[in-house]
């Protein structure tokens, strides 16, 4: 069962098709297209694009404002 391919919902299939068309026409940039496709094709297994901040980093950022 673990080797079975993930079945995409109709909504996901349509979203990916729309994103592909928008990217091809130039309405959507490369970064946005990659973000959408990675999130929907890989799901929770997709690589993280950001790491959580530490408490010290949050405090340092709050001092800037």
C-alpha cells in the first residue's frame, strides 16, 4: 500500500492545469509556479523553504521595529 501513487483530487488537477497555463502565458512568474507545483505534487513531503526562528532571532527582529 505504501508504494501506491498518490491520487490527486479533481481540484488539485485543475489548479495545476491553471497554474501551468498562467505560467506559460507569463501571468505567473517562475517562483510562484514552482511553489504551487511543489506544494501540490509533493504534499507534506515537499522540502521546507524556511526554517523556524529561534527565540533570540525573534527578539532581535522585534527590536528593529
